[in-house]
C-alpha cells in the first residue's frame, strides 16, 4: 500500500458513522430480544390484536416496531439523524424454510412504500413459538445485516436499493451481488460488528481474572486479541483480506468476491478503506485494555 493509496483509504473511511450504525442495529436487536423474551410464546394469543398480526404466508406473526419498542419516539429521532428518513417497520417472526430479508410487501411494490417488513425465520416449525428466545441470539448477525439495509435505504433510497442485488443473485452473479452498494455495506457492517463484539467478549473474559490468577489463561486471551487486532493497520487489513483470523466475521464468499478478477478493483479498495477506519476505531476503543 503506497502513501497515495493510504491517504485515499483514510479519506474515504467514515468509521465513526459506521460504528453509530452498528450501535443502532445492536440496540434494536436488544429491544426486540427483550420484547420476545416477555411475549414470544404468547404470540398465538396476541395474533390479530393491535400488538401482532397473523402472517400465514410466513408461518408466523408480524409485529409493528412501535409495539416492540416503548421508547420508539426517542429512538426514531436518533435513527433519523443516521438515516435521514425512517419508514414504519414490522418484524415478521417466521417459520423455517423462509429466507431472512427486509423489504416492502409485494402488495406495495407498484405503489408508494409506506412500511417495511423484516423476516426472521426463527421458529422451529410454522406457528410454533416454543424455544423462540433460545434460538434468537444466533440471528443477531442476520438482524444487524438487515437493519443496516433499513437504515441505508432511509439514507439514500436510490443508491441502496435492494432490487439490483436481488436481480444479480437470481442470475447467479454472486460477485455482482456482493459488489452492489447495498450488499457491500451490509456484509461489511455485519462482519465488523461480529469482530468488534468478539474482541469485547475476549477482553471481558480476560478482565474477570485478576492479575496473578489464571495468568496462563489471561496470556492466551490477550494474545488472541493482539492477533486479531495488531498494532499495525497494514497487518490488520492484510489479515482481513487473506481471511486470517476473520473468516468467522466476514463471509468467505464476501471476501472472495472482493478479490475476484471479475470484480471492479474499486470494491477491494473500498473494503481496505473501511478496514483501515475500523482498525483505528477498535484501537481507540480497546487499546488501553490491550496494553494492561
């Protein structure tokens, strides 16, 4: 990476806004999780009341976000600052066999969009809420990905339209799919969020043991963190592009698409740009704990 490329990467990276979008997505997931812990197994009784609607085409139920989130009016203002435009959202708790995603109902595609639905196929069987809250944590990645789409669409509806990526996926053009603005940003943010949370989890475990106790385990943990988050941004970017340490964060298919000979080189440059900003953000966030 030469100096000119490095300067361009830094100028394009907006790590602060990226982090704010991820915080909003995680916050929304926690709000949904809290509501479902209380109401998930009661969904059949809530169906067709103001709190939930039966969604037989998805084998589950649709819940308006304003029902899920008692502080929505305040949260909406903060989301508005990130996205510029927030449309009504329903969460569809769906049965198996349905594809997770977010968009407008088919009945609205020919007209003005008035609401969005996010489909989460969390149920073990159609219309069966048993064990829902135990399975929900494994859907955080999916939720973050789709919620980033939701915020992106509000920020720039033309640029982050999902129709282009859907057409490319239907044609089997996966490089084209991953290099549309909507999917590039959602997959990048999904991976960045997973990596950030993983580092935080390792350091939380590290800090549960006082110095002088379980030192071997503490050394293993802090060594793992330093492998994942090296001091050099160049090493961090190189490791991410190669897949080393990060295959569990960024999808292997996504990373391979960035490096594909068939991809416009600008997408690999954009990925490096985002990674450089992410490294700076993570060092600022965790650097002091890592040096302890």
